């Protein structure tokens, strides 16, 4: 009872404060930090204390360690006799447990303090096992300077953990703690060598180790010096130490070789870009099967303060450019909106005041979905997003852990798919890894333990499971499209390129050329690359295809060279069908040119193609007839192109050949409801709800233009409900607008009309 009370009144001192270390997946040390007292005191785990180290330490320091209760009475009596009668070497009779007590609470060496050490030693024996006490001792013993503990000494002098040391190295570390100021490795190696061999011979006499092992140890030279602590993966190491501040040893998912190679490649690559005004890059390498991050490069050079090298580019929020387009198209595939061969309009379009442009400022008229994605065209992507819906798209990104998008979702619009939102390299790489895994999303893993710890956790700290963002069919189709683009690093001859890994990849460039992205994946890896400046400064040369992609290919070629190149196979939910080559829709009555396309039975749109429309026209092709007014003779049937109004307007504006349906028979008195319900009429200029500021002195004018169907020949313009003038459907009309709110109206010769409002101010 008294012992229990004393134990409660005088508790053991707190555990020593260790130097945090971050391990690779194989257990090797990636990065080490000084402890809060600026000492190297790395925690030695029980598994690292080899039998050879145990025997050497115990036989040298306290051969009865396993049998006493913290204090060795016989050793105390022997030491007292020697010290009193000056008979032999003066000793202190300290056991290993007593030394641990002294190292935990350093005090001046007095008789009273010696008694306190004994009491503490017995208290330690009551609380800890012999193995734990030996572990504490090996973690606290001094090795000169600011190095404490056998693991710190092993790593800083021999660049190996304790369990990888030879017998000679083990004995070397066992003899230094008694004289750490005299036996200084790297300075007094000759003295240490002599002392080491003396103890080896003594161990030989005690038959502690086999004779051959002793002979090999005696022959081993001692050419050692102090090395710098490991500093791989500095950004991830600081991130994990900050996230787990109480853990002295953190095991990450990184693999040493890929990490070292990725750091070297990134550093050397950025050196070549500095003359272009580009100073930084970040890289993330993910194992697709486990979602373990195997390489994490936050910046090109952590020590480069001039370029803000300590910023972690993996977690920095940047504009993602066009990197989100594959996921929009995957959503559209799952909703039956698009298939790979479907053609989308690629013409200047006004989306309620938002007028996107393609990267090269040009338009193609109509493009297939696969071409729109392969060449990262902006206008078709915005059109698809308008059909899918911005909330649907941002909800999917939120499911994939996009924090900034989740916060800003209510304010995001159609520009989101062009980079008008915030994302990190970590988020984007995790999203592409989902494409590689059939559309299944899992959070990336940074820390390895009993169960892998994800980069993001739920509200209760639990690791989220898999989330099916897209169907396997959609993931396969997007992967198939992204793998079609020719890699610029591949040589022309197939025989020379077959050893290089096949990948699907996508690039992105943010507005102002501030961020260049390139993200690629195959069955094994997903690698994300960001290149730019942490300051946000742009560079004319900064594009994803030209600047970020070369580093992506270098990383893949290095990490997956000569890999099996296993590739995704079409899931059973996909099938083939014939589609019209002109539109990508199910062939109609007038679709002679057809090709094969993938589709999702029961999901993909079954709309039939109407790219050509049959009309009844007069023999001289001057008028057209409806069924009600067609004459008994003197007419003919003819096919006319039936493109979307905006596509037709674009073709005519570009001077491309186009054919319009002749005007309807003026003698027809019937109201042509079907005619009036044809293609929609749209005002393409000016923009609805926009505000225009005109210079009063320059008498500036405003452009009026519209998009109408091929059957429309004449339109009528109104300003504030007052007739302005009639014009052909493709004519560009200019007028001087009044100040204030202006209503613009347009009506066509088929009875359709459209209105917009805008604001005009003069200065």
C-alpha cells in the first residue's frame, strides 16, 4: 500500500521527446527532424534491437540485467569495497535500469541522488518489462554532440538502422556511451577501433558470438564520419508530422526509389525551364490498386527560398484548366447525352452572357465528342455542361473530395469545366485514379499503419470506402479516348517504343497561362504533374501539352519502363451500333454514310438523325410546298441540309457552301404550325443582360446578328418594340442604340420571334 501511494505521489518522469521520423513503406527512414530540444533522438523500436545488440550492451553494462529488480545489491557491495579500499577500478555499480533513471532525470552525482536513482530504478521495473527498459536505455544513451540513442547514431554515422548493422558496427555503438566525449566517431576513429577490438576479443573469450563472426568483425575497418539526416519527401514529412504530432515514428506509403527518382527528375527538369520564367513543379505518383501515394514532390527544391520552395504544390489550390473535362463527358455518357462519335456544335455561342473560346481562338463548326475531348475544345465542353447541369457536375466533384469546389458550388457556373474553380494536384490525381479503376473513387493513402490512413477522413475520422462516380462503361470510353492522342515523346518506329508504357493522359492550362497540368494513368499508376510559379505569375510558354507533359512522360518511362502494358477491356454493359457519320446519331431515312460507335443499351440516346430533310419544291427551285399546297404536278422532291441554326450561321459567316430551303409558297393560306415550330431563332449579338458603354463622341454602333434555320430567309429587327429594318437571315445589321435599358427583338419569316434586354450607357 505504501509503495502504491509513493508511486502515485512521485510518478515517473514523462517519456522522452523523440525526433519525429517518417518512414517509407519498406521501413527505411525518408525524413528525420530534430526533437523540440534540438537533439537527434530517434526512437528505436523493439524489433530493431537485434540479439547481437542486446548481448553486447548487457554483457558490457549489466550482465545480471535480466535477473535483478533494478538494483544489483552484490554489485553495490563490490563497488563500495573498491571505492573505500581503493582496490581496483572505481565503479558506480549502476545497472541499466539505474542509468535509464538518470538519463530521464539528469542530476548532479551525489550520494543522495544515487539513492533516488535506485528508487526510480525499482519504480521503472514495476512499470516496464525488461525489453522496454532496454529500449528506453538505447533511446537515451549519448553519442556525443546532439546525438542520443542508438538509432540516431546508426543512421547518422552508418546510414543504416540498428537491425542492419554488422557485428563490428553494433559493438562500436555499444562502447561509445560510456565515453561519448572521448570516443567521437569521425574524429577519434583510431581510438574507437582499438577499443572496439578490445571488447570483441573479450566477447570472444566469453564465447558470446561465434569465432568466425568475431574474426570478421575484427577485420572490418572503421572508416566512418557523420552524415546529414535523411531529407527525402520534405513536404509530405512535414505534413504527416503536423497531422500526427505525438507520434515519433510515422510510416508513409511512399517507396524510396520512386520518390528519389521523382525528386531528381523534377529538380533537373525545372532547372531547364528557368529561362522561360518557370520556377516550380509538383508531382504525385499513385498506385491505382491500393491508392497508396508512392511519390510526393511538393516543389522542385525545398531549399529554394527564392522560388518559395517550401510551399507544398500538391495541396496548393490552383485553377485546373481543362483537366476536369473528362469527368464531365463521363457524366454525359452515363446520362445518355453523348457517345464518342456524336457530333457537337463548335461555333461561337452565347450561353446567357458567357461566350467561351477555344484555346486556339478557332472553331471547327461540328466535332465528335472524342475529338472535342482529345483536343480539349472549350465550346463543346461548355455546351455539354449546360445540358448536364452545373449542380450535377459540382456534386460529383464534391463526392471526389474537391473541398474548394464544395465550398464555392453555389457560385460556380459554366466556366467551371474550363478551370473557373479551385482544385489541388492531390484532388485531380485522385479523380483520374478513379477513371483507371472503372469509375470507382477512393481517397488517396499517405500513411501506412494497421489500416491505411487516407488523405481525407470523414467527420468521425473514418476512412471513406469506394464511391462509384461513373459507370465502368463511361470510364472505359473516356480512357479509350484519352489514350488515342499520340504521345510527342514516342519515336516513329513501333519497335523502338514498345517498351514504353501505354497511358491515357490529359493536359490543362489555366487562364493567363499560370498553371500547366498533365495527368496520365494506366492500369498500375496515376501520375499528376503541375508546373508553374507559386507566385501565380504566368509565362507565355506555360501550357500543359508543351511544358507539363514532358515531365509526365519522363516519370512514366522511368517508373513503368518495359511494363506489361495491360490495358482496360470494354465492360459487358457496352455494345456497338451503327450511327450516321455526319451526326453520330442513330441513322435516319437519309443517312447513307454510317460507322460503328460504342453506346450503352437502354441509356444512350436513341434519337434518329435528321441531318437532311426532304422538301417538296417547284421545278425551278424557287418555292417550297407544304403537304397542303403541293400542286398536282410540276414539283420535285429534294434533300436539303438540316443543321442547327448556329452551325448554319457559322458556315455562312465562314463563306462555306450551304444550301437553304426556298421560301414557302406565298399562295398557301394555311397556318403552318409545324413550320413555325421548326428550329429555334436566337440572337447572337448583342449579348442578353450585358452592359455596353459607348463613347458619345465616336458615334459607336451596335451589331445585330441572329442564328436561324435553313428555312428562314428574312428576319425583322425591332428596338424597344419599334421596327428598325428587315434583313436577310445572315446579314449583319448595325444601328445606334439609345441609352438605358434597350429591348432588342427579332422575328423571322415563319412567325417566330425572340427578345433580349441589355443596358447601354454613354460617356
